[in-house]
C-alpha cells in the first residue's frame, strides 16, 4: 500500500471540506492481509471520511521486526 506524504492543506476527496483532522498512528496491521507503515490518519470533520498519509519524517517502511 503506497501512501502519499502528509499534506497540511488537505481537502476531503469525498465532499471537498477543508476541516481535516490529523492523528499520528504507529505501524498498523490490517485485516485481512496487509500492513501500513506509520501514518497520519486524516479525518474529514464534515462527512467523516478518513484516509492515511505518511508523516513528514517517514520513509514509508515497515519495522524490521514486523511481518
């Protein structure tokens, strides 16, 4: 899964709202079958749609100890 870099001027791709929240998330395991590196979860304050972006200092890699 390829993530785009964090965008401080993000606009919701579903409704166009500019009120976007940001929350840092460490490495995540997704079910079924997949993982994402550390990310910033973006959430639209209007419609609730969410997506992940890479933190500014991330290289987009999974930790070595994780599958």
